[in-house]
C-alpha cells in the first residue's frame, strides 16, 4: 500500500496525463460520425475476432495491424462503441506519456514536460477520435523516432532492436507516412554510424537486422498458419497501393498554399527549434555529434515526412500536434542557453503553444473538422443507442454534405434495414460504409472490401492493371461463403457489384427506399470457370 502511494505521488503527472489523453479521445470519438472513416475497423475487428483475416477474407489496402489490435480489445473488454474507441484512445495515451518521459529524460522539468504533453494529447489522435489508419501509422512512427533518439544517446542493443518493431507496426497500419519515416530513420542512422567505432557499428547493424528478420519471419509464419496467400498480401498491400501512389505523385501541386500556408504555424515552431538548437551547438566542426543537432534532425525529418504525406493524400490536415513537440524541444534548448530575454522567450513559447492548442482543439475536437462535421448543429444529434445498445454514448450526427448527397441514412432507415436483415434467412452480404451490421445482427453479413469510397482509392476499377485480381477475389469470396444475397445500401454505388459480376449471375431488384438487392446464381458460368 505504501509502495502504491509513493508510485502514485512520484508519477502523478504521468498518470493524470494518460487518463486525460484517453478520455479526450473517447470524447471526440463520440462526437459525430463520418461513416467510411468512423466505422472502418469496427466491423473488421469483429471479423478477426471471429476467425477471418484481412487479405484472405476481405480486401484490405491498409490497416491490418489495427484490425488485430481491435479484435484483441474486443476480446478483452466486449464489443461496443466505447470499447471500439479504446484502440485510438489508448494509443493517444501511450504516445502522450512517452512524450512526457522523453522530455524529462532530456532535461525538461516535470511541469513543462506535462504542459507540452497535455497540449500534444489534445491535438494528436482526438482529431479523429475513432481508429484511423493515418493516425495509427503516424503515432507508431513517432514512438519509433522517440526510441531512435534514445538509441543514439545510449547505443543499447535493446533500444535499436525496438525501432524496426514500431516501424513494422506503423507500416502495417498504413504504408505512408510510415515509409517516409523509415527512410528518415535510415538516413539519421547512417549519419550516426559514421562516427561510431567498429564494435558499436556492428552492434547497431546486428540489432536492426535481427529485429527485421525476426519480424518478417513471424509474418510469413503467421500467413502459413492461417493460410493467407502471400500473393494476395503483395497485391493488396504493396503493388496496388504503389500504383495508386504513382498516380498521385504525378498530380501533386507544390504551390505556396499547399507547401507553406497550410502549415505556417508548424513552420514557425520548427524555425524556433532550429534557431535555439543552432545556438546550443558548441562544437561547430563536429556539430553532427551533438544532441542538439540530432534532436533537430529527427524533428526536421518528421516534419518533412508528415507534410509530404499531407500534400500527397490531400486529406484534412491533422499534424498540428507537431507544434507542441517542436516547442517542447525548443524550450529544452532554451533552458541550456545563457541569452538575453530568456524569460520572455520562455513565456512566448508557452503562450504560443496554448493559443495554438486552443485554436485547433476548437476546430478539430469540438467542431470535428477532420470528419467534416464543422458545419452541423450538434444539438440535432440523436443518441446512438436508438439504433442499437452497442452504440450507447455515441452522438449520431452526420456531415451536411453526406445528408444532401446521399439518401439520408438516418436512424429510422437503419433500423428498418436491420429488420430486413433479421427476416432474411439467406446467406447474405451487405455493401455499405456503415460497417457494423455483422456486430449488431450477430451474423456474418460483412462484405469483400473494408471500404467503398467513390473513387478508386480502395480497390481497382475497370481498366486498372489489378482489376482482374480484385474480380477474382470477389467471386472467390462469394463462392467460399456460398453467398445468396447481396444488399447494396444507398450510401455506396451498385457498381461495386455490377462492374465485377456478370449480369447473368444475379437478379436485381430495388426494395425499401433505394436499397438494391442482388440474388446470386452461384451456378452461372462465371462462378464455375473461375481460374
């Protein structure tokens, strides 16, 4: 009891920070939905829990690590919306508390470390709230960079061994920005290796190599155990996404707004960090050996990687959490300096961080801009429990443009469709971005793809090099599950069926407010002659 009391007193800031980081993410995750993003891993986590796997049972170009983590969380705590949010909330807590301890390790006092870490926790995962591939990839990569900073200081085998582990999980959350940060880590590591003796050099190489080989071997063994085709993995996770990335790179616009204006406050924080790091370097000839330079280098590469990711993907910007990180390391450098106006600069750093945190907290956490909920009236939201008890605590609010363009998938409509599912005794599948019907109906009605965006960003369309692979995957999935009926809800297009299955293989009808129902004839020639 005495030990527990001492532990609590010594770690009060860290404990409070972790709880706060978890709760604020739970708060934002309950504040409205953007279906394709909000439900992205709700259904797939449930599928993994019930023995299905990405690449084998559903087409997945990103997010397998999140699916498996989500299934573990469902297994431990049950299946409902609040438990679903723990996947993002716990990671927000973990990366926030690691930020806190890293700052303390390098000499920032507890109060300032706590302050900057709280600001980070507010601006990090809460911008999404729900599990999201970009966020998971980003924050696991940041943890790897934290370990890299410590590894450079200690040169311990275990620390270097951990770097590929976190980058591996980051890459299996989403290929980018993880790939950019992997490249950054390689560059920083090579710079570090240039001034190490042979013993440390080979120790670092051995730790990185052994960790990487062990991880790759473990994945191949896992694929073997669960009969996951390596070719499916390579097509879905490496080859097809690479072709998409190539197309996006040809259309990148590096204009003043994209490169500078969108990130102006992040630039300012980075410039402050650069100036103070430069002032802190004592040995100008061997500056690359000094911690100040190494800290700046890690932060600089993190900045370049995430900005490049934002420019390429053209998604809502979510990387404003970089500002508290940069300002915290800047404050760390400032403390070591003996310069004029030091106290004024310290106050400026704190006030700048506070103002930025409030600004983006209101925009992304309260107004929910990341999920395009910033122009809605939240007072009109209904409780998620009106649809099903598993959604208790969720405010059911949708983006305005979703309501205008789509077919108003409101509470009454969803409840009526649940009744249709319950009364239909056939082996069925539901194609929609409202990926939760398997969970609430307690039957497998999940489809052959994780997502159904309006563009070709999740799977190949006609004319694409990998169209045949996806079509074969669909038909194989339908055959193995002996699917008799496919429902297509009005939030997605029926082309997700008719562009891949021959018209002679199904009978189509429209039911209940534009729900498309396809009765599958599995004896048609296309199903029989699948190669």
